[in-house]
C-alpha cells in the first residue's frame, strides 16, 4: 500500500519508531502518528500527526480519546516526508507560525 509506505517514511524522517501509529484503511484513508513533544500553546496535551487522503497533514492535540486538530500543513496532500518533519519540528518549537500553518477549520476524531 502506497499510503502505508509514505506514512512510514514520514515516521522515520521524524526519528520515530512507528510503534504508536496506525493506518485506518477505510475510506477516507487515514493515518495517525503519535509525536514526541508538546505544542507551546497546548503544553498539557499529547500531540498527534494526522493524515487523510483528502486533506493531507494536520497536527492535533489529544484529550483522552478526543483529538482536536489545531493546524494543517498547507499545500500538497503528500508533501515530501522531510517537509512534513520540518513543519512538525517548527510547530513543536514555537507558537503558531502564520507562514506555514493554516488554522484548523474543524475538530474531529480519528478511529
């Protein structure tokens, strides 16, 4: 599966093992990757990187079983893994950066 390979390359680019990741193969195809670190604007919440085949990458904060999307990576649905990793690192290192982040238009859950 091409999406699974892509998700694994992003996981590796982030230096993660992929142990806390999953792929939901139902339509729309979705990927969940647990990210190490905290967002400055949400220091008390775990962080997850989400991907859907229709919207591309988003960063969400976890509150129990709930995921709230806080930012989307604009541009291509499948940007190079290095681009995704740089964006995630920037998000973890500073507050919202208007040049690379579009505010989330919705909150949601990933099964």
